[in-house]
């Protein structure tokens, strides 16, 4: 029985790593990162699988899997984990997140240099818990950046990182990725609408966002 549980856990790890690599490659295909920027992680039980540092995603193989515990101790893998590990671990320690996606998406990063919060230009802001805040700048990979991020993520599932990029989390990798894509799309929408001379985009009220949040809870096929 113990052997069977071990095999089941190994299968789960292999499936999760395959999904993580696919998501990482998708960030490049969707233009959310360039080269090896950005990173992805997923939680499997007490283990956190993360993309390795500085390795192009199209070169990642099953044997390149990297796993750490909640304290950042490497459990397996020959490659060093992402330099942004402090941010990922901070999310897992403070939430029940199943996955985290960090990107250098162009429009969202541009917004992070302009305002302290992405204005509520679309009701999908409700999918993040409200307008996405901008975490104050700190060096990448630092504990300071992780702390700034946590403040921006209070009651949110995604935020912008000043002069840096985005980070989102979700119950699943698909959910975390979708939130990243929505955040980038809303950033592009606000930048586009704000660029029209003599006009300012209309924004949604807190009440309108609450109504959208209630509706989104029942969205989809259940």
C-alpha cells in the first residue's frame, strides 16, 4: 500500500511538472515574457514545483523538475530554482494557492510605472478581488519585493509589480494563468482608452465591481 501511494505521488508530480512546463511555454507564446523572464510554480501536497533559473522553457525536460518545500529547501532537481522563489513562497505561506504565475507582460508593466493601482476600467477586475494594486519597487528576487507584493495582494489574487511585471495566483494553474491574461488585457485596455486626447475613460464604481463579483461566482458550467 505504501509503495502504491509512492507511485501515485510520483505520477502526480510528473503530471504537475508537465502542466507547469506547458504553462511556462505558453507565457512566451502569448507574449507575456521574453526569453527566460517570468516564472511559474505549482503546489503538489507539501512540495512546490518551480521553473528553474535561467533555462529557456523550450529546453525543459521531465528530468529537469525542481521541487522545494515551503521554506525554500530544495527537495529534488539538479537545477537551481527561479530567482523569484521568495515571491512564490510568500504566496504559498499566506494563502491556499495551488499555483502562481509571474510575468513581465508589457502593458501591465507599463501601467505599473504610471499609477499606484490599475483603474477599474472593466468588470473583470472583480475576478482579482478588486482593482489590481501596484507593489512598490524592490530588487528582483529579494525578500523586500516579496513583502511589498504581499501588501499589494491583500484581498486580491493578483497585482502589478512596479517597473517589473505581474503576479497572480489561483486554485489551479489554469486559474492563475487566466488571471494573468486578464490582468494584461485590462492593462492594455486602460492604456488604449487613456491615450485618446481630450477624453478620460469611464471607470466602474465599487458597487458595480461588487455586483460583477457576485455574478462571476455563478459563471460557467459549475
